[in-house]
């Protein structure tokens, strides 16, 4: 993916495989498992929520960022089309006025 419309170079500009995303998720979950001394992911999730560590995993953040990226592309594309329509309408209107004058 290209870093179009991104203010900072972040995770969403990388093309990651599923196993690479899982490794990033495991890094976070593994750290929390050691921190809370448990291997149960449900206990880890509860402890994260209790201690205010309820952040999205990198795979979830990436999916959200990619969705936002494509939404921005669609919005910009729509804006460009709309501007072209207004410009061409004004252009043809001015041509029709000069042709009748």
C-alpha cells in the first residue's frame, strides 16, 4: 500500500502477512501474560480492562486504519469529481453565453 493521505508513516503503510500480524498480537498478549502471570487469554483481557490497558491489538488497529485509508481515498475521489463537474458546468455555460452573444 502507498502512504497516500497519511500524515505519519505508520503500520498501515506496510504490507504485512497474516502471520506477521499474529506475531505482533502475540507480542502484546505474551507481555501481558507474563505481567499478569497467567496463560488464559480471557484472564489477560480482563486484567487489561481492569488496569486500563484495553487497547486494540495491532491487527485490529491495522484493519481500522486500512478502512479509514480507503474511506479517505473515496472521499477525495468524490470531491475531485464534484469539482470537475462544477468547473465543466461553468466552462460550458460560459461557452454557450459567448456563442449566443
